[in-house]
């Protein structure tokens, strides 16, 4: 029995030394020292020994058990250390590698143009104000001299929310809001979204942007309007860009004009963008109709004023030579990131 014990001790010691992983070690322990293990089996054989040999043999079994346990612990510590080192090596991060690229955002070309428009007018002493997109019929039409059943209501295919509430079809209602709540002198601009039931095509969209302008004071004339828009054109597009006033009609201005700018693409020579005319229409304007002044509570004998409403998309297309409104709405990054 002693021989068997020594043989077992040597064999298990060797197995422990050769164990490659913590999991193997556990198998070895169970097989050698477990309840149903080899040592337990040997111990059972002790009953057949003569009584005087039993203490000595018992001592030997305990020694073997203690020696194997010590060795198992030692090897377990070694393996744990090794496994940890291997795990750390596998998880190593090379902090010198370049990180994933994050591209910087950029402003939408229409917003770049709009910011410039606002800047130019703020530079001339205008205040920027905002009005609601869901608007009372009263401000969008009534106070602007467009009574119910007036044919001008058909010219702008308006989205109705309720009988007397619309999605504003123009930024002009902000004029009415300002005139009914402030005293002259008034000098404001108001950019924002407007809505019309139009089919989307190269030059139309059911949602687009306008920037309204309004100046009311004593002795304001059409000359002030023209000088202001000339200066705007010069700052927006540079020297050599001119304005052209064409007589027109708006219910809230008298006289009224549609204003063209020299086509920035061909400098007036005529090209596809301006359909060969050398001009591009960008805004409506005029002297505020005295009826509108009176309806809004401003003395039309003392005060006069001008107003204008610009198409922001138009101004941006012209600024960047963009041939089709759709480029502004499709959000194709290959297009948008050209404008930073
Ligand atoms: N609201 C007009 C439109 O949407 C543009 C306009 C014309 C605005 C004349 C004005 C103005 O302020 O005086 O077509």
C-alpha cells in the first residue's frame, strides 16, 4: 500500500506540474483528492491492514494529501498569474492608433445665406423679430388689406388649420403684429418658414423661407426702399449687382414692386439660371398701404413706411449658383459639405 501511495503521489505531482489551465487543475484535484477520488479509495483499503500498521499508513495518507494540496495551490497561483497576463495581453489597447474620424458639422447653405442676410440688416440698424408659423387669418390676411373673398387669397394657396387659423403663407403677418403693438419708428426684419399648397419642383416647395422687412417713420420714401435694397444687394453679392424694380401689386403696399437682382451667375449677360433675361426675381416690396397703417393703429398722415419680403431660398440659390431648389432640401452630404 505504501508503494501505491508513493506511486500515486509522484504521478499526481507530475500531472499538477503539467497542468496548462486552472480548469485542468480542478479535474486533477477531484480525481485524486475528491470524495470518490483515488486517495479515498486507497484509504478504504486500510481496513485490510494489520492494526499496528494503520497509524503509520494513516499518517502517510495525510502527508500525501497535504503535499498534493500544497502543490495544487502553488500551481493554481502560477496558472492564475499566467492567465491574467494572457488576458491583459489580449486586451491591450494601442493608444497610439488613430481614432475613428468624426467629421465636423457645417451650416446648411440656406442658413449661411440667411445669417448673412440678417447680419446685413442688423448692420443697418434693424431688429430681428419672429412670428408664429400657425397664424390667425386676421394677421395673415385681414390686417394686410386682404378681406374675406378677396381674390388675392387665391393667389397664395393657403393651408387652413381651422376657419380662422392658417399656416402662414407669407412672413408679412409679422408686420401687422409689430405695427399693432409698437409705435414708430419701427425697423424690423423677420425671417422664417412659410407654407403654400404648391407642388414641389425646381423652384417651388410647399414649405420655404421668407425674410420680411418693415420700416415705419416720418418721411420714409420709395427712395429709402431702393437705397436699402441696393445696399443689401451690394453687401450680399458684391459690386456690380443691381436691383430692378418692376411695377406690381400687393394689397398691403401702394405702390408695389417686384424686385429683380442682376443674375449673379452670368452677371446679367443671360444664362440658363435667369432664362436668358440677366435678372432674377428675389422679392416683393412697396410702400406700406395707408389703409394697413390705419388698420394697425398708425397715423398714416404722420407716418409712412416701406416693406419687403424676400425669398430666402432664392437668395441662397443665387449666392451659390445652385440650379435647383431640390439640392437645398435633399440633404445630400456631398452637396451640403461644399458650403462651410
Ligand atoms: N408677402 C409677399 C409674398 O409673399 C411679399 C411681399 C411683398 C412682402 C410686398 C412685403 C411687401 O412686405 O411689402 O409674395
